[in-house]
C-alpha cells in the first residue's frame, strides 16, 4: 500500500502542491485528473522521487520512503516521451533496468514481458523501426521489467490518436491486472481517466478537491468545477419554491437544499432510466451534433440564452437549430451542486 500525507511543493517560491494526501491500495488503479498546471505531474514526480517533498511524508507498506532515492523506491515510470535507447533493440531496451540480474533471469523476464505486450516478433528491431503504439508497448515492458511495486503513468498516450489510445489503455489495464501492479495514471482527459481507473482523484490549483469511484463522481459531482471537468455542461441556476425548484428551463418537484443554487442536469436525463418521464425541459435548440448513437443537443432557455444544458436524444430530423422544443426527462439525472462558478481552464 502506497500512502502520502500533507505533501506540499513550490517552484521558486510559487506553490505547486498544497497539503495533498492519498492512499493507493494494492492492485488499485487510480487516475488523477485536472486542468493544466494543477500540480498532478508534480505530485507524480514527488512520489517517484524525482522532485523533493518540501513538506509531508510518503510510505510504502508502512515504511517511510520520503527521502529514499528514486532508484531504490521500486516505483516504475512511464511518460509520454518513452525515451527508448535508439541504439538498443526492443529486447535490450526491456532488459535495461534488470541488467544487474543473472543472464538467465534477465532472458526469462524479458521473454515474459515481450509475450505479455505482444512484442515477441519485434524483439530484434530498433525503436526507429517501430510505430508509436509499439514504442509505447516497449516503454511499458521496460517499466514493468524490474517488477515495480507501483507504476506511475504521466499521459503516456497523449501523442497517439484516439482509437490507438483507447486500445492501448485497455491493454495496459489488462497487463497491470495480470502483473498485480498498483498504478497511478495522470491525464487531463476525463474519459481516459474513467476508462483506466477504479478510483478517480480531481486536482485543482495544487489541491485534491474530490476523490471517489468514477461512476460516483459522475453521478454526484461535489461542485460545478468537477462536473465541468467530467464533461458535463448542463448547470443551471435554480430558486427554491414550495413545490420544488424553478429554473429558466422549467419547474420541477426536487427538494432543494438551499433557497437558491446550481443544479446539474446530466446529458442522459432525456434518455430515461426505466421510470416514466413525466417532467420536461422547454427551450430553444442552439446546437446539434451527432454523437453515436445519440444526437447531442444544446437547449437554451427562451428568455436567457446563457442558461443552457446538453442532452442526448434519439436521432431524428426534428432537431433543427432555432426550433422550440419540450423534451421529457428524468429527475434522477439531476444533482444539486455546491456553489462554485469557476470554469475549467484548458
């Protein structure tokens, strides 16, 4: 079990991390997401021992490793820049981190990992003879060769196209499961994080602001910031009434936690979840895009175009820009948010 508590760090007096604490359980896959500059890569580098922790402590299985040198932590690293040695073959690159082991043990471990990463037939090739996806497989095999206790991945597939990225991500999850390795994956891509992780951590301005299973954070984001980071834009202001809440898109019987606030309506609200959809959203179609297998509409309020939501609906010709629509939806796809009007930066 990897754990750290109250980690803080600054670059030249500029704070980068503030009082960060987490626990990574054995064989757990954790993803850390957040906008650029939020401190997620700095946190990863401190865990790996590549940056010092100015405050706080790190443990593995109860033993403190805060001041232990990076090469003694038994933590594997995989970055976007795979940094393969161009003068070494695939097999030699994989063996690089276990060169101190007996030759027979090296050969056995390399053979295992080449088979695991589907690289056996490429063992004698050099990095410049490989595709981008093949080079990333070599980097993964090399990271796993010393049998690390934890693997840290810092946006390793960011330079690859979406189809290949998704394929390799699924492959990495399968390999980590087989090798029984815990992992922390850093990315700014929420869909990628959810595809990888069984625990999702959200960072903002150097702080950890949310942590839960991906589906839990999606269904119940604690703030507008987290909702937006997970790709949800349907956040509307409400006012509490005797019958529920009133918004510019309609009034619904929801028990409001405050006199006024923000309400999240998730895109799937208009698809239903089995219960009758007796409530509706009324507005004007401002945008429409095909997102297989649904049509994603942006519905704005009649009287205030700044109030709008996104909703997924069946694909039909009726969704024309500027059309006035009334769309049934389910209240179970609505969540009250803590007050937080800040937008997610790129």
